[in-house]
């Protein structure tokens, strides 16, 4: 058995000899080259000899892949007809392909997941191969992204948002949906302004976090990853679901908020954080009573500074239909409050940690910055002008 670099994306294990498998009196020939090729495409830990990890955070597993292939051999031959992988140094005559979605589906045990869920004993489709779950995830305008502040362009059209229903208290369902914690919003929530192309209605709030307060935001600012990020998801009023809105290039508007660790607790978040103990397992839900959205966001006078770009949903199906508005100022939470989210569980029983997608390339997109600073300067100029005018009037009167 040889291990060599068959492509830029994964290693192929090549079985040079025909392997004979004997079950009772039946001896048959199985060509494992194709099967192991597909297996290595699906199971990242099999992509190196002895499954050596090549990226920080990837799992280290040492196990023989052949028993796994013995279990799956019957699902492979028909689907791998015509599948080949090529070593450029070994001549031509073969075409290089990615394993087909049918192959991925036949060997995938569970659905999409975060990288923190991929282990030797729990196979699922991690972020690097989400395009297998939905082709949109391999698109050119994906989210999240790293925002490089020196490359931003100011846009005076990015004015303050008009938030309707954010101040009103409501009772909402808080649930562990298997990937994050989600709070459903009442039907009266609306946003417009901020150069949004339409009026949008609130749908839900969810969060992304690290491990016990460690790095966990999806978007990064100049490479800095915050402990947590909150998304308030809205869709155009004409749509009834995120699925419908996902077909419209600007069908979804997300307000994104970063969190930073603080020395003291943020009491406004106590109702939400105290409720987490009632939803440790997937599908658990509880009612969050007497809360309002403005409890969980920045003070309105600090919400004039934000970043804007066009992107996608950050989980499958990764529809490229989102107008992103990410606020510059971070919301404070204590380390204990941040760590509380890590006590939730994924469907396989693991701690729900590092629930974020890695940043995606901008691919030519421009990130814009709001007129927050310009607005502040205008106010200063206005006040100065009023004071000067008043002084002149007083002088003339005298």
C-alpha cells in the first residue's frame, strides 16, 4: 500500500494488488483502490498515513481504514464507476474528479456539522466539505469573512437603522436545535433604514461561540476572533420562510453583534443564560418570558458604527442571499456567562463548542463602513455652528 498526494485536496491510498476476501467458502475479488479513494475524501482522518493531522484543531486518529471499508464495500462499486484519481507524475489517461454526492451520501453517517464534532467515532460532514450537503456552500460569495479595516470603504448611505418592536417585551421559545441555541421572534419585529433595500421582519436569534469563552465568533476583524457572535435574522416581509428568502439575493438581513469578555456580568443577559440549563440536549426547548430584543443588543447611540457586505447564510444551505450588518462595538459578558453556552450538547452527546464556520474568501467583494464617525463629526460641527451663531448674536446685542 502506498500513500501519495493524488490531488490538492486529499490523499489517496492506492492498493496495488488485488485483495482476496474470504467469507466461508466464498472467495471474491474486491478492488479497494476506488473504495479507499472515496473513503479518504469523506473521512479527513484517513488522508495521511496513520491519520496524521495537518491543521490545528483537526483530530488525531490512528485506526485501520480497511475494516471500515469492509463494512461499506457493497455501497461503492456502482457509484464509483469511472472514478479515478491522478498523480501528475504517473502519466495521463485518467481524469481527476471529486467523489460524487451520491458516494458522499452513501457513506455519510450524519448530516452537516462543525469541525469540533468530527471525531474518530462520529463521522459527519464538516465545514470543509459542506458543498456536498449543498452546492451553495461552494459558492464565491460565502460568509463569514475576515474584515480588513484598512481596505474598507466609507459609505454615507449606511445610516442608522429603524428598529420596530425591539423595545416590546415578549414570550419566546428558546431551543437547542442541535447546532446552536435559537430564540424565535414575534411577528411584530421589523427593521429598515441603514440603506437596506426593503423592510424586513424578524425571524430568530442565534449565537456562535468557542469553548468556555475562547475564540468563537464567525466573522473576524483584522484576524481577531471574538468569544461569541450573535445573529438577529430577518427576512423580507413578502416571504414566509428563510427558504423562500434564500432565493432572493437580498432576501435576508442579518444584524451581527460581537461579544467580549468583561470583568463583571451583564445582568441583561441573565434571563437567557439562566434558561440554558433547561435545554442541554437537542430538541429541548423552554419559554423565555418577559424579554425584549433591546436587552440583548448595544445601546442605540452606539449602533451607528457598522460594517456592511453581501454574503451568505453561515450554515447549509449557505444561500448567498444575506445583507450583512456587523456592529463594530462589542457587547460585554463575563467569562462565566460566556462559558455557560459550552454546557449545551450536540446530538452525539459532545459539548457544543466551537460552533462557527471558518472565514471564507471575499473573492472581490467590497466591505463598507457606515457613516458613524461622519455623523458624529456632523453633530460636533452643528453644535459648534450654533454656539458661534449665538455668540455673534450676543455680541451684536451688546
